[in-house]
């Protein structure tokens, strides 16, 4: 079972190709064996929420709040770390802002 704010390593399919790669993602919620996640990229030029090595990331990264998808729990390779409460609040705040546009 995974909790909101867990950073996982999972197999994900990219939106512009049929290719599946193993990438980090942040768990938003899990239900019935499906996990809704936000993608994470090491391209720090992209828009999103910064995630640093100090916080547990392998590299300084960005949580992409515009890249949300659902995966099966079977696609998760492992749990890497959990976001701090403050970072989870920032993540939720960003989603609420975007939903209210």
C-alpha cells in the first residue's frame, strides 16, 4: 500500500509514445489497486514543484503537476521516500489552484 506523498519508482508510459520506462513519480492516492501519480523529471527547467536531493531525490528534480496519470500497483518497482508535510501541502495547493482556473 502506498500513501499520498510517497515517491515511487514505477513503469510509466509516456503520453507521446507507446514506450514504457521506469521513472519516479509522486503518489497522489491509491484505490482498488490503481495508483494516481504525478510525474517527476530531472529537467529542472520544466514548470512544477522543485524536489531536491536534500529532500531525498536522487537528483534535483521537478514534480510535474501537469503530468497526472494512473498506474497499476503492479507497475511499482519500489518506494523511494516520502515528501515532507510541507511539500505535500505545496503539492495540494498547486492542484487546487489549477482546478480553480
